[in-house]
């Protein structure tokens, strides 16, 4: 084992409050698509929330089932994405169905 200390030990909890505006102005590094945020375990990701067209809920659910079956048969199917986790949620607001999609990646696509 190396005597070199690890900079980021993923086994120890950590927290960082990102200020309003999303970055520290005195420490900002500009990437191709905007500021590069401080590294966290969930640094590279996105969230989408969208209303589902009425009657299309089962189509969304069946697509999720296809992804589940693909991963069961071929666990490395999404490996190229360096995907840490992917989460889908269907939920109702005022009798309308919405879809939330969250994807967190283990890579920086900006570099």
C-alpha cells in the first residue's frame, strides 16, 4: 500500500454548501460549458422534470422495464457512460403525471 494520503476519501462523509449562483467566484474555473463545480461524489449529473402526455405513462414504464432487462442480461451495457446511478420517478401533481430523471456520472464530460 502507498504511504501517499488520499485527497478525497469516499468512505468518509463530507459536505459542502455551494453558494447562491452555484460557484465560488474567487475559485471559479471555467469549462467549455460554464463554471466547473467543486468535486463531490455527485458532481457530474443532471435532473430533468417533465410532464408526461396523458396516456403515455405505460410507454415510459415499459421503457424503464427494457432498461432493467438489458442490464440484467448485459451488466456492462451502460459502462461507456461511466454512470454512477440513474433514477426515474413518475409522480402525480394535480392529477397530472410527471417524470423525474436523475443521472449522476463518475466522469467530467467537460474536459
